[in-house]
C-alpha cells in the first residue's frame, strides 16, 4: 500500500480542532462511514437507520477498503443515470465523501460505481458472468446455472471464468462493448454525488453489492476526468430484508442462481456501515416502487488504494476468500 501523507502536525492540529468541537461534530456527521445526519435525515428511516449520538471520534473511521474485482472499466461513462435499458427495481444511490480525519467533504472528487444487472450479469463481461435466469442468457453466458444446495464453501482457486478471475483482484479485459450499470460523476461542494440505477441482482459466490472507487487530485476536462489517484476502492452492501423482498419481484424472481447471504459473503467484513452497508428507504410491502440508498464514505485523500494489491479481504489467509468479486 502506498501512502503520501501531508505534514503530520498539520493533520494532527486539524484533528484536535474537530475533536474540541465535540457536539458540533456529532451533529454534522454520524458514525464513520455512516450517514451525515443533516444531509440525509429523510433517508434514514429504514431498518438500518443510525442515530447521531456517537462520539465525535467516530467520524474519523475509514470506510473499509476491498478488492477492485476483475470487472472494472476505467471512467469511460461520465454520467449519473447508469440504468440504460436494464429492467429492475429503481435505485437512487446518494453518497457523501468526506476526509476521515477532518470530517470535511471532498469536493470535485470522481466517484465510480459499477454493478451487475438483476440477473447477475456485468456489462463488458457478459460471457464471464455467472448469474442467470429463466430467460435467454446473453451471448456466451453460462447456460448451466447451479441448482440445489451448495456442497460447501469453495476451496482453492476458482475456475478462470468465475468472478474474481482466479484471485478476486486480477483485472479481466472486457469481452464485449456493453457499458450498462457503470458510471462516474463528481462530488459537489458538500461532497455529495447521486446516481440513478437499479437494485443489483446476485451471482455465484457473492452477496448483493455495488463496487465503487473514489479518485482525487485529478482534473475535470471536456473529455472526462484525468490524472489524480485513487484514494478509495470499496463495495456497498444491502440488508438481507431488502434483498429477500427484491427476490419476489421480476426479473429478480426468475434468477436460477444460488444466492450468497450477507453473513456468508467473504468480502464484506461484517462491520456494518463502516464496511459499506447502505442505509435503505423503501416501502416495506412494495419495494418494486423503488429504493433510496445512502451512505457517507470516509476516505484518506492522501492515501492510494487502487484495490488490486492493498485491499482488505476478510479471511484473506484462506483461499476461499478470493473466490469471487
């Protein structure tokens, strides 16, 4: 892991000033990696809503770093609505990016998100994806989706076509020109960015998730975002109650792929909001109407985390932890 730290005394003094602020800091930001209370108060009424009574120190907690996974395509779609023509439950993803030490928002950062469709297929990698449903799969996609109960957690390296590309972090070259459910947008002066997409589906070996990267110190041009470095690579996760509700809605309900739960997942570190668990708001009896997901991402803008060799992977000593991404 490579880090480029600023003057230590400068960051330490900033930290002291924020801690002295005490209650003011608490009112502005909830638990590290959690919701900024004032910014997203109307979206925190779901089962995972977090209160604002944590200590000021909690806002310094970094959001967990994870593997990039094999299916990242570098910022070639500068847009907020990444849905294209994909079917699924409408999802509004609202993010706030802050410096985990100072709690100040990071403005003009480039935020990437990418995820699979309702049946577990990634754009750009349709032939390598391991999701599937009752309908006709994409060209080249597996047609023999697993059935029955799994015999146990996988051991050793996965097959070359499985998510993870053999290691969980090795990049695969795209196999097609599709780019749905991928996009990059910049944070505003308050560190906020919003995406329109669909609720992700699932595929073999992983719970439901969204990938993300945060880039800083680059330049926004007419061609997009150039330069800078990646200060955070992570993933966002969904509570089981919402995933089970989505599974009752088409096209999710047509999936024939065995689902991995949040507690079974080998990438999610089980740390709640700091680990990327989203705050969700939706109609409990009608999730098909749409979901609003919010989270504040705490990053170290001076660090470099590209998600390829320095990612934190729970259980990394066990081969099974790299089975998918």
